[in-house]
């Protein structure tokens, strides 16, 4: 889990994102599509069309970081595809990254073995 400092907001970029985009492309999407400053210190979470991969963009004051998480089974739950962003708490982000429904936390799937 990414340690989210106190006071940092977490934004879900609703809709589908081209997951081939890297750090610069996602920062540009934050700036143009969401109308926010990607260097302000907030976390921006993006999900692709398949729903099993999310990317998290974060500027910590020293530099930009890009994190990725792929679920082996299932999909990340996402708000309905409308324009803009939805704010969630850091606890809800932790549930999401664990593959748990962040709206109603319950464990979903835990693999028994690798491969």
C-alpha cells in the first residue's frame, strides 16, 4: 500500500483511460481533462477499459511518481463513466488496491498459490 500522507486528497479519474499512457500523458490528462494541477500533491487514480489495472499518479513535492496495480482476478470497482473526478478517502483507496469493494468493504478473492 502506498503511504498516503495526511491532507493528501485521492481522486478517481472516472471513465476509461488509455493505460498505455505514462507519467507525462497522465499528468497532461489531469491538467486538461480534469482541470487540476498534477503537481499539487494529490493522488490521481486511473483505470483502463478492462478494469483489472489501475495507475496512480502522485507528485510528492520532489518529483512525480507513477504506481501500477493489476488484479489477478476480478476488476476494480469504478464510478459510472461521466466526466471529471470523484474524491475518495485514503482508506477507500487502500480497500480498492486490496481488491475489496471500497463502497462496502468485504474481502473478495485471495489467491492460494502463485501461478
